C-alpha cells in the first residue's frame, strides 16, 4: 500500500504552491504531524500534514480498521497583520493529532477547542470545521482507502462557539454571511447575536 503523505503533500503544493515554512510536532502515542505554511498575497495558509496517514475510526468501535475510514488534513487561512499567527502551529498539530490521541472523527460541522487562544492574543479558542472541496480538492486514493479531505477551519470566539452549540453550524455560518464577517481577520470581534 502506497504511503499517503507524499501524495497529500503533492496535492497541497499543486493547490497552494510551495510552502515557505514547515514545522513538525510529535505527541506521545501519535505519529508526527507537520504544519506547512503557504503565502498567497496577503493571506497565509496553514495546512497539516500527517493527520491523513491513518484513517479516523469510530471511537465506539472495538477495533480500529487500519485501512478503511475517513482521512483528512486541516487548513487555516488568515491575514497575518499584527497578529503572531505563526504560533498557531502547535494548536493546529494538536487538532490534527486528536483522531489518534482521543479517538475522535473530525468532520464538517464539528467544533474543535484548543483550550486557549489559537495564537498569542487571539480572540479565538476554537474552530468550526467547514465543508471540504473549495480550496484543495479531495485526494482520491486507491481502493479500499477512503479519499483524503482537506477541511477548512473557521476560527470562533467563545461567544460564537456557545451560540453554535445551541443553534448549529449552519446557523452560525449564515450569521457570519449576513453580517459580512471577514473570517480571515485574525483580530475580528464576535459576530453580533442580537
């Protein structure tokens, strides 16, 4: 069976260009996760590399299937400005390692909390997992392997995360759209809920 990660990195390079930086984080009991940084104009994109090496498995399953199961990598796009967004590398690696460490399946509509600011001074402590297919197309693998999906992450303030828990991901995304929220602004305020 072919190693998935070189194929994933090739797909990222095709879609986003050459990374200008990369960092690796290893967690006890999990494979190494890299985070690659891509620059495109005034946008910086961070992409994980390593989460898709193993399929995510149902946490209630007695045995994890080593072949079948969803595979994903995470993407975060921001305008750096004055914020030190490069400090998001470790929180992103933590989120990417969560399927191996905590046995969770990361899917669109999910909220992922990092337990602190995404980067120093960030008003965001969690992210909403958005639908794949926009920025980086799914990577089909030879059967029986599931394709690798590239899941965008949308930073949420604590108020937005609480509102999303009550009203759902779709309602929060509609609220962002209605208010013209710039989800790439690293210091934006919470969307109004009144």
